[in-house]
C-alpha cells in the first residue's frame, strides 16, 4: 500500500514573493493615508471624524494680516501644509509644523506681522507662553488602523502566490 499526497500550494514560490507583497501593502497604505490626511485638512476634521475646534479671534486677525482667508478650516490658511503632504517610499512627508499642531505646543515668541495691501506698518502680537491645544489630524500607533480593502487585497495576493 502506497500513500500519495498531492499539494496545491508551494511555500517556496510564496517565499520568493513575500518581500514584493509586503512592499505593495506598505505603499498602498502610505498612499491611502496620505490622501486621507489631505482630506482631513481640507475639511478641518480630526482623525476621529469630528470637526476641529474653530479658530480664535486672534487667529482670524492674524490670518487677515497675512493675507489669508480667515474662514478657511484650521491648519489650511495658505495651503502650504496641505500641499506639502506627499507619499514617500518610507512614509508620508509634510511640513514639520503640522506635527506640532497635531501634538499641541506652547508658543515661544511674539511675532511681528506686516500689514498687507495699501496699509503700511506692522503689528506685534503677544503670544509667548500661550498654550495651543492639539488638533489631532495625524494618526499615531494607537489610533492607526489598516484599510480593510488593502488588507483583503494583500491576503488575496498571498493566496495567489501560494498556488502552484
């Protein structure tokens, strides 16, 4: 009596493709999160989907003096932060001040802002020591969750790579 076993999968074939599959998962996740971050900034929402706290009166005045729209969502006055968000091979890059805004901070200086347009002169604000609350728009390890569609695509590609 002979016992014969047939397989429909090949772990050796999968081993040769794992690195590429993981790289694809990583890149898809980075691109999806980059798009989601831009969407949160455009809408003025947090990682939990709630609206960010509105701008203070002083922030609106500061925006006006800088020539920016005072009614634009928080963190989206000039569009520099929004336009700086780019997917890279190692993660999402953007302007550093976006991370300060995400974590909250205490102001270090008293800025002098020149007036725009026909009005000449400058205006100094006394902000030093002011506590700026966090505007949570970037995920950290505790809040990040993989997109279900990306994970499903990853597992389907593993199943495909396993087949003989």
